[in-house]
C-alpha cells in the first residue's frame, strides 16, 4: 500500500525556520495536503495542493514541492506553532486517502 | 460558518457496535462528501471512508470493509458512521470531515477543509 514518510520530530528555537518533509513514491505525484493538530484538538488544514494556503492561515506557513518530496516550511516559528503536523494524499492505485505518520514540532 | 458537530463519547463492550453522528451546518450538505477518520491515542490519523451526501455513494478503506457502514440523512444534514465487531484496538477518537474534491490528471481525490470536534469511542470489557 502507498505510504507517506515524515520525520518523527523536528525541533527549532522561536524565530527560526522549521521544515517538515513528506515523501511518497507515487508517479505521477498526487497533491499533498498538510494539517496541524494541537493536543486534544481536531486537525486544521494549513496547506493544500502542495503550496496553497487557506484563508486565515498565517503567511509564515508555506509549502513547496521537489520531485516526490513536499516540504512544509514555517518561517519565524512561534510557540503557538508547536503541534503535530500530518501530510495527506491519495493512494493512486486504490484511490483511498492516506496520511503520513506525523511530525511532532517542538519549539525549544 | 461551516460547522460539523459530532455526538458524544461512547463506551462499548467488545463485540458491540457503535454509531457516531456528525451534524453539518453552514453549507449545502448535499454538495459535498463527508469522510470519517480515526486516531488512536498517540497514533497517526487513519482514513476510514466517505459518503457522498448528495447521492449516498460510499467508499471504504479495505481495512474496515465489512465492519463499517457510513450513511446520511439529508433532511437532518447528518452523516453517520457505524462500526461493528468492536475490539480494544478500535478505541480511538473518531472524526468526521468535509471532503473537498480535487482532480489531478485522471484521478480525483479529497482533502479535508473542515473537521468535527471528534468523538471518543472506548472499547472495554
């Protein structure tokens, strides 16, 4: 089955830039979507179609794509950005939605 | 504003069934798909399936095929997820989410722009 691979954890100091990667091996590459999940809360969409930012999401959140790897970048990280981040896409064979394993972002 | 409001926490015995509801408001219910995603404590999000609120078509993850039934009531603008044959491994928070369709080449799929607050289902003897 199709898998999306994320690093388990990323740590940065406030004001620095955090980069979280999501890698899959589907070709052609389907779009990747990113969700932020804080403890005890439902996920929130922060990036869609690899690079698009929904309204209401701060500009410090951005996405980029290179080959089969997509990167979520948080510039000028703030304490409130500490959360789990999940990428999501689709298994192009089964056409079932899939999630990455999640990355815990720690703000030091 | 778009809202998805789920039913309250449930405690079930192994082998029982649970039915979780998700009441939608703030948008035209029948124009979208509703997905169900679950998350065991400390684990990743796990997609379970979806229902087209318009025509009632469904699609399920192979992992839950035969145990899960997703339905909807268009008059009540509510979607339901019923899981049968509960096991301790089904203890999780269950979320509903509105699906936005996107097509890329020959394949169409979904992402989730609004989520319910989650429903904790505990399976314990």
